[in-house]
């Protein structure tokens, strides 16, 4: 059965690859991106609706949510795919470290602003996470901006760990009302990822040799497409973090801390100015 699928970060990389695949399979894809030119190009290629958003501004996220609610009477899948790794610990206009806001706080806010529509559609929420959650992530709820211990990799790893914990808490709070959630690691994929950072990942992803040892965006999109088009409880388990189509065997140990997931939700809600649910 065709689904209405919203994909953020769909103007490039695995988001664009997934949008093309899902459109070809007969689904209604809603393309969300930051770049007007790239976002419009993907949407025009597919004949799809498109929306722009700047995740460094909560006001822009709120505007986007209103536009999506007006445009989508039903939402079957929300894919929180937008994100990135950045350089110095720059603050957004909302006062938060940029990596934290773009990768976690803004997707958290958008999901909650769409929550009633998602619940009405018994939707799935899919988060693009990363193995960086294990390699670099260790959350300190009293220092989510990493003021005491900043590095581009640490900020990114923490944010990708938050994506997984947010997935777990979405499941805990709303699965009994029909909502399902999953996070996944797409693998090392040859995209423009890390182009805006001083992190060593910039040199890995920017190397001319990257295509020799990295997968294509189409390969990276495979798990996203699988999670978006199959059924939680039958094909995958809600609340899980997936690697290579299976629940990760050795994720970051903090992934298993349900109390941490609940406390992160409360802290995030306060940071975005949202009443807790």
C-alpha cells in the first residue's frame, strides 16, 4: 500500500537516494532540505512536494511543521535524516551548540510538533544515526553542549547517540498508541558529508579514494527504504537501532539506559521550549 513519507535531508546523499527509490516504488515522497537549489532539483525530478528548513533556527522548524501539517492530511513515515558534523563549537541563534541542535534538538522538535498527525496515522519515525554514536559518544546530561569537552567528533557522536535514545523513548512513550520508531547506521557512504567541518572525517569523506572503500548513497539508503516500507512487529522491532539490517550487537552501552533516554527527553523538551508529554 502506498505511503506518505517525509524525508528531511533529502536534497543530497542517502536522503535523495531514498526519495528516488521510494518514489519509484509508488510512494508519495515529501522532500525536505536546506539548500533551495538542491531541494527543488530533487523534488522537480520526482514531481514531489518540497519544503525548506534551516535546522539552526527553531522558528524555522516550527514554520516547517505548520506547512507539513497543512500539506499532509496523513503521515505514514517521518524520516529524520538531516544532520551533519561541524567544526568549532558555534552557537545557533537559539543558544545551542550547532551539532546538538541540527542533529537532535531540531528533529526532536519537528517530531513532537507532528506527533498527533503521526499517531493518527500509526506512523513510523526513522532516525539516521551512525556508528559515531559508539566511537565518540558519551552523554553528560549536564553538558549537552559539550562546553567542557568539545571536539567535532565528540559533539557528533553524542548527537548520533541522542538519535538512538530518542528512538527508544519514542517507543516507550507512544508504541502502545500505534507509533513505531527505529534508528539505523547507513554505513560508510560516499557523500558530501563532513564537508563543513575541521574534523578528520572531512579528509576521509573528501578523499578522492573514498569510492574505493565507501558505499554509494543508494547502498546507504537501503535500510532507510526497508524500514520505511515494511512493518514494525513483523519485519523489524520498534525501539531498536539497526546495523546491516539487524539490531546492533554491540552499540554504545548508554543505548541500553532507559532512564537516560527518559531524562534526555525531558531535558530536550525544556531546551526547545516544549511542554513535556
